[in-house]
């Protein structure tokens, strides 16, 4: 088995899905593995030695994943889990999967990705069968199983998908949308295209359900290394199914050579050009948001341009928040301005909260200013709760005002509970129920903990 290949693909999932949600638990751990991994943490640039790997595997008897969850350093936990799951049998994977509910949410997510990703390489059908016994939680691990399976054996993953379509119905319904998870056919097609684009395209083209998404995934994968070749492949597609593929190619083409991508876009059907141009500019924005911002003005008003403005603001704000603010101020679409505030304000508030508040106040009362004020309060980690509440109270939408005042009030409770409670009792922005939840420390939306702790 190619363990390094599996490590790279699954680690990418772990980093993206777990991110800042990891939080360790405090409990007693076994001496030998703890000492080994304490040394590992003090020298975090080196890999685990064979002796250390052996010590980690011994935690299967003494503490298992709960013990690994105590280790300092996420990279140490990932390496320890990889070593821990490296040589399990299919039956042992089933036993380990049954232990995941005892972990805090963040640790459970990380361990689930690694466990089910590895299990799929050992016995994918058994991993799938187990996921079907997990209720709603099975829907979250099934994409990982399918991707890991397809990364080593796409043909059999495809056969399983064809024979068991109902297992993937929810995944397929949620897939294909902007910001949503990939559908099952897209997952298989993407992994297959990385190994054999021709075979992947032939399989995708044979589908009746998920065909357009699968073909687009194949062509999009080819486009990452050769957008010109991917553009030529589009000619083999059914014209009614090209829209998603056009956009996938355009994003890569725009990043590679925007001028050439523009010429290609002009050869496309007129009905497709706005969306495809938006994708090309979006690809350019990933590399050069300043140039992309200039290209936005060439687009016609509409949904494609609105969505692009949000993307460009996000990319630009990471490099120069003030430039992103100036760009957004020039736009005429209130919808784009409103949606883009969530991309702009975190970066702007972090770098210059005074300028961020001035930007909020540069708008007249209404939906756009409401969005800016709400994003300012939610993303401001340096301002005093009193000042943030004053901003939140200026929001005109009743629901948004209540939620945003509540967030600031919760922060105030942590810093000065007496003063915060005095404000909350007299606030007209909060409902009686919200007041009670906040003062009791249950947050704006209730409280309580799920099984497994944090």
C-alpha cells in the first residue's frame, strides 16, 4: 500500500475540515507513548522514528485514540493516528470506529477522516457498511470513504456507486452547488482523472445520473495541469452539459493566461459567456486580485458579476483590506456589497478597526450598512463590548440587530458579568428568552454539550 499517498490526500481533508476546531482534553495518559510524543513535539520538524511509531501503536492497548487526543500539537496527533491506524485489520477498524463517540468533536472529526480514509484502502465495502449503521453521522464520513477508495481503486468505487445509488442520494443532492460538498460521481471522477483522464472521461460520459458533474470534474482536473487541453476536450461533450465544465476550465485558464482565456471565452455561446468570464476572472483573482478587480468592470450587471465581486473582495482583502474596501465602494450592486462585507470586514477590522468602523459609517442606514456593521461586530476581537454594542444597536433589521447585540453581550459577560447583566436587563434589542440564555451562560442559541465533550 502506498501510505504516503494516502497521508497526503487525507491530511488535506483533515486540515480543511478540522481547522480551528481542535481542542484537547485533559486526563491521565500512559508513560511511554506520552514521553515519546513529548519529545516529538519538542522537535516538531522531524518525522516519527520506527521506535516512536512502535510506541504509538502500543497505545492501542493502553489508551488508543483518547490518549492520542491529549498530545500537544495537531501534526503530532495526525502522525500518531496515522501510525495507530496503519496496520489494523478490517475488524479492528470497526472496533476503533465504535470508540469515536467518546472523543470531543474536533478530535472526533480528525480521527474519523483518518480512520475511514485508511479503512477504505483496507476494506472499502466494510467501511461503507459501517457508515450505513451510523445514522446521520454516516453521511459525513461516506465522502471520505469514497474518495479514499477512488484514489486507489476508482473502477471498483464506480461499480459500488452504480450498484448502491441510494447510499449516495443525499451526497448527490448536496453536491455541485457553490460552496457545497462534491457529489459522489464528482468525487470518483476527480480521483480517477488524476490517474487516467481518458478512462475517467469514458466512465463519466456513460452515466445517466451525475453525468454533467462527473464530466466537469474530469475536465476540471485536466485543466489544472493543461487548461488548453481541457478546453479542447469540451468539444466532445454534450452541448447541454458543458456549463459546469466551461467554468472549471475558465478558472484554471484565467489563472494561467487571462488574455488567452478571454479569446477562448469569445468563441463560446453568448449565453455562457458571463458565467465563464466570471470564472476566468475568479481564477485570475486567486493569483492577482488587483488585476482581477480591474477586470470586473468589463462584466455586465447580474448574478455572475455579483458573485465574482464577493470572491475578488475576499482575495483582495487578504492582501490589502483598504484596497478591497475602495473596490467594493465603487460597485453599484447592493446585493454584492451586502454579501461581500463578510469577506471584507474580518481582514479590515483585524488590520485597522478604526478604518473599518469608518467604512461601516460611510453607508446610509439600510441593508448594506447592516451587513457591514454585523460583520464588524462579529469579527472585532479587539474592541470593547460596550463599543461593539453601540454599533450593533444601529442595525436596522430587527433580527440581525438582536443577534449581533447578543454576540457583543456574551463577550461582555466574560469580561464584566455585573455590568453586562445590568445592560442586558434593560436592553430593548434582546428578547426575554435571549436575555435569560445569555445571563445563564447558555449563549444566544441555547447551550449544552454533545456526547464526547467540547
